[in-house]
C-alpha cells in the first residue's frame, strides 16, 4: 500500500483529485526449512520407530510454496526376543504337566516378539507295574493245577497299560515214578530166581510211569545142593 496527500484542493471547477491510496499484492514468499536433525535413538524405544525433525526458518506467505513435513519416522532395526531353554516338565496335576521358560533379552523396536513362556501337555502314560510273583502254591490234586499270586506295585495312570490278572494258574509239574534199588536175587527155587524193587513215588500229572517192579530169571541147582522146600499146600 502506498498513499499521497493533496497539496492543493481543486477549486472553481478544477480537476478533482485522484486516489490518495494505492494497493498491490505482496510478492509471494516461499517456505524455507532448516536441515534435518539426527535420527532419535531406538534404545529403550517403545514405539518401534526413530524420528527426526527440522524447523521452519521462513513460513510461506502471500501464496508462496507451503512448507513440507517437519517430522520423519523410520522403523527401528530392533532387537529380537531371546528366551531361555525350557525347564523340565513339572509334576502331574489333574492329568497335566507344565514347563516354563524366561525372557533373557526383551525385544525392542521391530524385533521379534517373545513366544509363549508356558507350555502344557497331558501327563505321560504310566503303565502298570507288578511285583515279582509269589512262589507257586502246592499242586491241587483235584484240579491238577497250581496257582500263584502277583500283587500290583504301581497302578496305571493317564491311559497307561492296564494290570494283568493278579492270579496265575498252570498245570502241575509232572511227577515221575521213583523206584528203589533192586533186591538181591532170591535163592533158586524150582529153576527160577526173583528180584524186586518198590515204587517209592507214584507217577502223577503226566509223569513217567513206573518200570517193572519184578524180574525173573532161570537158574540151576548146583551139584551137591538141594533145592529149597516148596511152600506147604493147605489141605482142606
């Protein structure tokens, strides 16, 4: 804007004064920005981004070119999460076992997030465990079988193998015949001699049968000897 003043006012029909004020548009002023600052540190950042800024030195006026962005962001390179090794599986509780691991290095920026720190699974099956069987009981001669007991040491859990029967039966062991030694041969009588032996144990449960218990062989009376008398016969 510019102005002027009236030095001599018109009189007696003189020419009127022209405009005393004149206005024109100001020249456009473009925005002027400063240089970018340094990127902010990613250490300890919770936003996973780094930021830098610049300031406006001269703002845009009178239709000048507007200012560009004064803030820029970029992803932080980040640190990946690091977890410890899994602990041993814990004791079974209501059919489940749990193991845990801890965070050794927390993630930063765009680093990989931590996985699960707890893991649960069904308890491992526990099979039935039996104690050694008791000695076989005496054989039952009526049934020809013998029995023995087996007690449970550990009962099955979580779908483990079931326990077998706690009583076992089996055929009685074969009992073989046992015989004594032969007696001496008897005195020769009527051209024959005898010797015998006894069954000291009878066979049972399919055992070996007894061999013959008497043997006979021919004999001769030597010269000058007399045979034994025959048995007396009963006279009715």
